[in-house]
């Protein structure tokens, strides 16, 4: 259920953003993405990089930020 919610939001954002955006779950699997072919893909290295530590992290030219950090006033770049 949350996957469909995230995908709906991303589909709306895709129209105004000129970048690929997505959501990964706690196992590092893409559960929603503006590039539909990436859904279900396991993102290697993001868990060990500490992506869920609360900070913005860059891994393999992708920037990750926990949703909780975004809702606390931080803005994704």
C-alpha cells in the first residue's frame, strides 16, 4: 500500500522535476521511482553508507535522504 502512495506522489512530481526521484525501503530496494524500470532494483551500498542515519548521503552519483529529515525542514537538493 505505501508503495502505491509513494508512486502516486512521484508521478505528480515527475512532471515538474528534471531528475530521477525515487523511494527505497529499509532493505535498499527501490519501491517507487520516476524511472519505472528501477522499481524492485536493490541499491547496493546504501545501507552500509548509512543512508538511514538521518543525514543526506551520496552513493554512486545518487543522493539519498530519509523522508523524516525532509519533513523536519531540511530541503533536498
